[in-house]
C-alpha cells in the first residue's frame, strides 16, 4: 500500500488533509463525523478552522466535568510532576485516599480500580463467577450470568460474547459461554431464566448505546428483589449513567436499589484520564486474592489523583441536582419540536435520545446537519440521535443548543 506524504512534512493542512491521513494510517473501526477538533473549554469545542461547537456528546459521559476543567487540570499538573506511575507492587500516598472516597461515595465496601469501562466489566465477570463457585457452591465451570437484550458493556472478545447485536460479533467467534440473555425490562423473563447455577444478573439501569432506553418504572427494584430471593448477585453497569448523568448520583438511585456491585468509568476520570472501577460489597469483593487479578496501569497515582478530585467536584457543584433540573427542562423543550421525522423523544436527566423514523432521513444525516448548525452529537443504531451535554452546561448554553436542534429539523 502506498502511503501519502507524512503529516509532519506538510506545512499547511486542511480539515480534509487530517481526515485523509487518519483514514490512511488508522484502522477503520470508527466512522467519525467530518470535523477536526483542536481545542475544548467547558461545553464548547473548536475545530482547526476556528469554528465553535456545542458538545452534545460529552465523550459518552466521559467529559461530564466539561472540557479542560481548570480544577482537574491543576491536579493533573501537580500529580504528574510528583509521581505519575509506579507498580502496584508498592503502596502510594494517593491511591488510599481515592479508594476511601470512592467507597464512601458509592456506599460500597471495596473498590478495584482499572482503566476502561470494558476492563471493569471483565473484572466484574471474574468476580461474580468466583463468588458463584466459592460462595454459592455452583459446580465448577457451570456458572451462568443473566444479561439483557440490546445490552452494551464494551467490545472485548468476552463482552461481545453476550451482545445481541450481530455487527459486534461478526467474524470474532468462537464466543465465551455461560451467558443467558433475556428481554430488557421483563420481570417474568428474569424469573423464568434463573437456575441454581445463576450467579448474577448484569444490567445497565438505563441502556445508553441502544438509544437511551428507560425501562418500566419499578423494574430495577423488582430485579433486585428477585435476585435477593434467589441468592443471585446484582451488578449494575453505571459507566455511562453514573455520576449525575440521569439526575441522580447513580441511575439505580431512582428506585433506591443497592446492588452487590457497580461498574464505573468514563466521568470518573474527569475527561482527563482513563480510569474505571468495580466497587462492591464485602461478600463479593473478598473473592479477590493476591495474583487473582490486576492491571499495570490500574490504580496509578495520576489517575487516582484526578479521579479523587473529580468525585469532589461532582459533589461540590451538585452535578446530579443540576442534571435533574436542567434535564426535565431539556426534555420538555425538545418535545415541543414538531417534525414528521421524529418518532419519539425519551430520556432522563441530561441524557436524551431523539428516535427517528428510518425513512426518509437517518440519524447520521441529522448529526451531520447538527454539525453545520454548531452542535456535535453522534447517532446510534442508525435511528437515534444521542444528546448528552457536559453536566456543567448552563441554561443559556442549553437554550442555544435547543434552538439549533429545532432549526435542523425545520431544515430537513
């Protein structure tokens, strides 16, 4: 394959130049919107030509604190200049403070830090299986994990084994056994699926990647009750929904559900650093022993320092309360948009999905139009436009975004 001239050798680059070079040298596992970003501040992003955009994606909730949050930037600089990385073969002075804060914050007993949401999901799978064998006494290699249809927990080979989306699995088999899939939001299906070998129910409280799917009211509380009755663990994936996104600190708080474990990530790193965690009750977390699990970068001092401050900011600036107040307003205003293209508008907190009829338009087309009007979003499953601004957004900024969204649908 003949490569183009190296980007470092080119004196002046257009947006299309950057795009062409990335397409030339990068694997084609993404399909980005045609915008080349160079700077961010708060809820705003700028491209290489100086055009300003309202971020309505927040990197799938990873930038809930806003871009380049100055409080987090100060922590990053200070910690990076002191100690950024060392082996978990030793203790550091920052990780204990982060672990304590995270456990108190979540109401859990122990935390196991990793780097990405997918890593934290894989950690949870190992934990619940070991709990099933060591505590519930399930016969070896017979543990079953109940998951939901249309779930999204990541893209590792283990996780896609229990995806219901064929495109995530095409060409990647054979797949990991031991998973039972049931319809999301269906209590009767859950009761029917549980067997003596069931060790856990793993679910998102609200499905983000599927298009902001909110289950029937009371469903998660019923799931929790069924799990307790059958001596089955409940693990909730709050990677996208956690830390105030839905108007509560965690989405499971809407139904006062206290799971055995939670999977956390994205906003935990404050938009600066990849950090995730499995947090859980003692009866789950005690299954880990020295050598049973680990990660070179998991729990590193730089990530721990940033995440500690990120948690403090979430509390100090009342992210959950702000999301609840502005989210109700956001949803109400969007529902006033009248368009023959819109099938449904649903959401909770500052997390909304605009569901479109598949024809004559598409979610991709709408997102490309939004870019022209200064708003950045991204489609999911071809028919849903996701809207999830940073949780530091003001009403004035949100109103501007709502007006642009309205103009886009008028222009279709």
